[in-house]
C-alpha cells in the first residue's frame, strides 16, 4: 500500500485511541506466539510451508514481536562502519539466514468496514507474506510501518498467516547512520568548566548511555503498545545518536587535551585501540553465555544490560577522574579568558573552513578514505579464497594473519615512536614495509594457483607495518589540531576528531561501491560454482594488486605528513 500518515481506524471517535489503540473496534492485534523455524540459508528452505495443511510439527514457538537471536537462533552481530557480510552490492551472501513464521487467527468480517489491512510495524530486513495459502506481497523497509490490503484473502473464521523473513537484502547496504558528530565536536571546543573541555562530555555522555541502555531493556509492561514503541525509539535514538556520540568524540579529543607530549599521545592511542578490540571480543564471547545462564528471558537480557551499564559507568568515571586536562593557557599564548573565548567563537561553517584549510587534516581524511577502500578490497578475500584458492575457510586464517600482528604492532608502537624521536619516520618506514609486503603477497598470489603459506607470511608482515599508524593516528590528529591553532589561532580539537569520521564514512561507501562495480564488470555470477576467467582475473586484481597500490599511495601521503616538523618550525619562528 502507498505510504500514509499513521492512524488507527475506528467506527466512532475515541480519545483513548492515542494511548490504547486496542480499544478500537476496527483494530485486531496479532501479537502472540507463532510457530517458527530457522534456516541458516534461504536455500535450506525447500518446503512450501505457507500452504494450508502443511505439517509444521517440526516448528518451534517464538513470541512476536521479538528478535530471533534473543531466542537461541543465529547469533548477534556488533558492527559500526563495516558491513556484517562481504560487500558486493546489490547482492547479499548465499548463506542468508531466514525464519519461517506461522500464525492462525480468527477474523469476523464487518459489512460497515469492507476493506481490511494487514499491518507490520517493523521487519528486518525483508519479508514475504502469504494468507490462507495465497501470496499477499513483499516488503524490505526494515524499520517502517508496512501494510497490505488483504480484503480478498481474508475469510470468516480461522485464517492462516505465513511470513518468511530474511536477515539481509539489498536494502541492508543502506544501514549504518552517524549523526551530530560535527555539532558535538564544536560544542567540546567551546566548553569551559572545572573538568575542562572534553571530560564533562565524556562523563555525562556515558551517564546518558548507561541510562538509555538499561531503558531499552526495561520497557514498562503496563504501557500501551504505542507507548512501548515510543519508549524504545526514544531510548535507542538517544543512546546511539546523542549520548554515545558525545562520549566517543570527547574521549578521542582527550588525546590532545591531557598532554602535549607526542609519545604519551601515541601510548594513549595504542592502548585505546587494543582495549577496544579486546572489549569487543569479550562482549561477543560472554553476552549470550551470560543471558543463557540467567534463563534466556527478557529479565536475563535486562540484567546483563544493567551489569554492562554499571561496569561501563565505573570504568568511564574512573577514566574521567584519573586524568586531568591541561589548563587552556598551556595551548594558547594568552591567559586572558575573554581573549580565549573570543578565539573559540566560530560556527559550523567556519569550523569546516578551518579544517579544509589545514592540509594535514586533508591528508588524514584521504588516508582514512584509502584505508576504507583497502578494507573493502581485503574483504574480497571471501571470494578469492573460495574461487581461486578453493577453500573459503582460508579467509578466517587470513583474518587472523592480519589481526594478531596488528595487535603486536600496537603494543610496541609507543616504544618505537620514542626511539625514533617522533611519529613521522615510524609511520613512513612501517607503511613502506607494509607496501613491500603487499607486493610480495601479490607475487605469491600469482605464483601458480597461489602460494598460501607465503601469502600468509607476507600478509602478517604487511599488518605489522600498518599497525603503528593505527596506534599513533590520534596523536597525529592532535598535532594537526595544534597546527590549526598555530596558523589560524583557533582551537578545534573536538571538531578535528569528530570530522575524521568523514573519511571513514566516505571511504566505506566508495569501497563498497567500487568492489560492487568491479565484480559486476567482471561478469561475476553468484549462482556459478566456477566463475569465468574475467572474474578470476578481477578477483586477483582486487585482492592482490589494488591493496598494494593503495598502500603505495598511503605511504606517499604519509611521507608528506610532516606536521610535527611544521609545528616545530612555526614555534621556533614565533620565539624569534
């Protein structure tokens, strides 16, 4: 049906409909227990389960509304800028999980209401609908209300509803939204308090995160259905779009505000990346185990959410009060607070101009973009290992060959920065090593059908070379912010960190688009077990050659990123 304003039909006026739509005589709620069966792949579903008389004795039961991952099927995924599957728009993996739902309900036709509509208030990501064995329709708007005119399908008495839900569809490529980043960065720059600039946002931002996290899992059961959905929407939006963003940007900006020492900034960046990686693994490993141990109920999820909120609140609060931001006078050439506030009076447009005028900031943005495109090319390893190396499970091995050396490199990055008296030489030298290693990966890949052992070895070396930049990236951004202050006399620490997400988002989008275009151009056909030569050659180009080229370009950019040297020269000139 065409989109329309949200309303509940009724035969008479009733103010109670706003909060209690179930009181309408033309509203029938179909929530309840459905027969359900989960399939790891849509291709595993061979039966016409939607037909009248189908034997559903093998089906389980599941409450609706609910998320099947919360009931022991499939698994949860935690992701931000990466897609949860190899990007190949508009295609999704063949192993696309799906769930079949069956539900019987009684309906009595009403001559005064000749038309009937079946309404779904959110299904992710797409679904097919049958009523009494007849196909009704399809939709793939995951988080919007969808309705079908089922007048001709309904019958008096018992009706048989069947729904097939798929986990992914081409609309899944439209997921992942970020908001308010520039706004919060600008607000951090303009904050003056006893806690400093970033620490108040970090502290109060996480308090908001903890409250809204618990709120998502603590919806009052006494509310109307409308109020419950409103409660969830408000909590979820505040958590992700407001409080988390404020906390995350403030946490990043602290790198520049608690110390002016580059070595210390590098240590902070390296430790942050390592702890974030470890925490993510811990959450994915223990969450479902904890929920199962507590009974796998809504109360269990609420308890786990409360525990995570408390742990996060304690750790975040300790982080806030265990450091102290340097006085603002440390970063500027005046102790006049009025003069300092004057320097910070600028709008979002001027903030954008300040960033664009900083050539080192632009270099970082371009590097971010290239890194995301690089990541998209490396994700093509799923196709490369399956169609060229002949074993798709090797992709997991290559992933470990990247992640383990990367963590090792992060551990030693602060030491190397100190020994090399700065970040510049380390970043250029290590990325040059990564570039050479990626070239050798390509050589090994083009040797016969691919020398897997040598490819793994050089993949690991390349990851070691890329690690230092990951570790000291925040410190380089801090130096870029300092460059803006020295050249423009404006403090943009918060804004500088918030806007680097531009490179990540733009690069992620470009990487996804480019890989999709190249696969399509190569005549890739997911239905074929053996791909044509044009596709095989393209996969080699994407997984072996393009990453080497991107690493080469990044190395050249890093060789020009002499922001530490530029700052030193400006300071020396100012002293003279």
